[in-house]
């Protein structure tokens, strides 16, 4: 997975760039349909369309959310922009673009304004789970997510520290 980090003051911008072996419509559904998002990422509620607000449920306490946002731009099935406001953090911006690519569809995910270095391993873990889901492979539950996140975290910590 191709990923870059840029630092500006006390904030970071992460950019992930990966080609998935599927067409744009399927990938769009995988990243915007609540039922499909729940398979590889989390349970979302709300309205995942332009101007809509959303929340993501906590695995530990389904009655609470760990994040929320508002979709501020959408050009289906090519791109969307949303605010991203994780509990206890400042609001950030997430932009996702889909582009035709040899072998499938390129997904470019840009998360700007983040302060936590944990987004590096977190997004990589989620995007790997997306690839597994698209390929029909088992994604695993929260324990599998946590194990992969823990495995990736030291390398991501080094990358952030090097900036």
C-alpha cells in the first residue's frame, strides 16, 4: 500500500493510494453503503449523502459513537469529502477519490488536519480489510482489527517521528 505523510505545524496529512481489483461502482458501494461499510470498517448511522450527517458506533458500547461528520462534497461515484470529528479530537477533513486504473479502480484517501499518529496504522488496517472484503476473504472482528493495528503501529510511529 502506498502511503505518504506530510507535516504542517502540529498537524498531519495522510494520503493512501491503492488499486483495488474491482470496478468503480462496486468500490463506491463498498465505501458509501452502510451495510458494506459495516463489513470492513464500522457501523455507521445517519445520512451518507451530500449535506448529510453521520455517526460511527463504538464497538464497545453500541449506544455511543466515537466519531461523526458531515458530507460536504459528493460526486458519485468519483469522490466525496466529509468532515471527520473523532471524540476528543479537533475536526479534520477526509477526501476520498476513485479513479480508473489498470487492473481495477484506484482509491486515493486523504485525511488532513490530524494530530494523532494512530491514524497511520488505523487507516492502513481498515484499507487492508476493505481489500479483503472486496476479494471475498474473511475480514475478522474487532480482535483481528486490533491485532493488525498493533502489528503496524511501531512502523507508523517511526514514520511520524521521522518528520
